[in-house]
């Protein structure tokens, strides 16, 4: 493949040079905006750099460009390749899919860079901060559009204004969601979630608070019968709180446990952590617990997990009456965007977030104002 770098004052000009020299079959390998600063940054000079290539033997496959007309070229080329794939081996099809996925990712990166470089300098540190928090791109765009509108209207923006505008926007997005701890209106508190996220520990924290602060008579049911250690773990906390524990292997046991606990105010149900990306485990849960009117279910997710994996878990639980999320291990991460992303995407509230292994202290009951406070932390506090 013959490759050459072109620099021009506009992308159209750069493309003209590419076509003139390499012909119509030339493909763009990358393109970027180069900003050079002179006189201590007072004068900015923008040029466009395009790396193009042409294959002399095989038909070219474009890789990426951030500009519309080149994108079209890319999509057309992908479509042509796609047709060919039907005739080719399965492995070729997988390769093509991977290539398209990586092209999309590169395109997304270029778009981000374009948005970033087009923003006034006053806004850039804050937008970078939102990105470090892994807030989703849609939310970042909404926030940056609003900040930019203010900047243009008033010919400038202060850090305080940035924080106020962004916080108000997030407040607006979250204000329709239920954000508060246990309601104490339902007797059964059912805690669901994948393995090791902190379900049992969180139950112990909530239970201790309901005894110490609310003076509730409590009990525990565990359906986690897969590991002896899991039962022992819950029993340890129950003993400390002098509360009874019932171990439930099937729906009959569950019914019996409910009868035994008729005199209690509040019963916490601990479930086994399973790979809830597998639908059969969600179905097993449905058979074991009766999701009636007197039960509120919480889905526990660890903030150290990948957002995409959390999404597939939430989707598996979508048929179940999940009241609110509980996020754990806030202390183990510097990024909190996932909390907001998931709440907004799934229109779900938040009951608690936990920030350590100590029982009962490392738990915080969620409120909208505390969440907004968390959102603007560190350098923007
Ligand atoms: N750093 C940190 N660790 C936590 C937090 N919550 C729980 N853990 C730890 O996470 C580990 C797993 O906690 P468990 O409560 O046993 O988790 P689980 O979801 O019940 O696990 P399984 O029943 O095995 O699915 C323990 O070591 C806890 O101390 C938290 O907020 N921060
Ligand atoms: Mg457990």
C-alpha cells in the first residue's frame, strides 16, 4: 500500500489533494485537526492532517474519518464488503464485524476529540472531568451544549456557573426517580445481585441500622444454600443483632419461614450470588420467592464492575419488580458516572451506596442532594 500524509487548511482541500495524487481508490487511514498556537496561545492556527493510502493490488478498505462525506465512503465500502462476506467463509464475516466495530469505536473517539477541541478553553477541564467520571457521552453532550449556550450568551463562564448549570441539569434528569433508603412500609426486603458484589454485607449494614436507629424487630431468610460459608456469614451478623435466621431450599421452606416470622417487623432476604447473565438463575429466583405486595426488591451492583456487564444483569432482571439499585464499593473506584448512567438509562432510583467493608458504618442512604454533591467532587467541589 502506498501511503502519504496531506496537510491543508480545510478537509475538502486535503481530500482534493488525496484524490489528485492517489486517485479515487484512495482510502483515509486517519484524519485529524491540528491546532498550532503562536504568541503564547493568543493566535490559533487550525490545519487538517489526513493520512491516505492506496492499495495497488487489493481493493482498499477505508478505516476512519471524522467527516461526513468520508464517513459515507466508509459505510459504502463496509456495505460492499458486507455483500461479499455472504459468499465468503464464516471467519471472514467475523473479521469484518470486528473491523466495523473497531471503526465505529475509532469514529467515536474522533468525534469526542472534535467536540473537545471545538469547546472554549474555560469549559474543557470540566468536560474532561465528566469524561474521567465515565459519564455517558449523551449526558456529556447535553451538559456541554448547555454550558456552551451560557458561555456564548454571556461571553464567558465561571467555574461556579459551570458547576451550577451542570448540577441543575443532572438534578432535572434524576428528580423523577425515587432516591431514598428502605421505605419501612414493606415487611420483606429482598436483596438480589451477582456474586461477590456485597449483598450479604449490605444486608448486615441495613439490618443493623433498622435495629439501632428504627428499633425494628428483624429476621433473616437466606436462599443462599450453595455455600456453607454464606450461611455462616449471615448467621454471624444475625447473632450480633440477636435476630433469627431461616434457611430456605425451596418455596415450601420459604412459606414456612414467613409463618415463623409473622411476629417480626422486618425480614431481610439474602439470595445467592449467581451469574445472572444466565436467564435460568433469574428464573430460579422467581420460583423461590413470592414477589407479592409486601416485598421490596433491591438490585445490588458493584461500582467496580464494567458498566456493560452491569447493563446485561439489569436487563436480565427487567421482568422482576426491582424497586431501586444499591451500588457498592464506591470506595474502590474514582469514577462514579456509572451510577448516573444506569439510573437514567433504566429509569431506576437508588436506595444506598456503600463505601467500605465495615458493618454497619460504611453505608450511605441515598438522597438526591447527596448524589449531586458526589457528582461534583474533587477538583470541582
Ligand atoms: N471495599 C468494599 N468492599 C465491600 C463493600 N461491600 C462489600 N464489600 C466486600 O465484598 C466482599 C463480598 O461481600 P459479600 O457481602 O459476601 O458479597 P455477596 O454479594 O453476598 O457475595 P455472594 O453471596 O458470594 O454472592 C466482602 O469482602 C465484603 O467485605 C464496599 O462497599 N466496599
Ligand atoms: Mg452473600
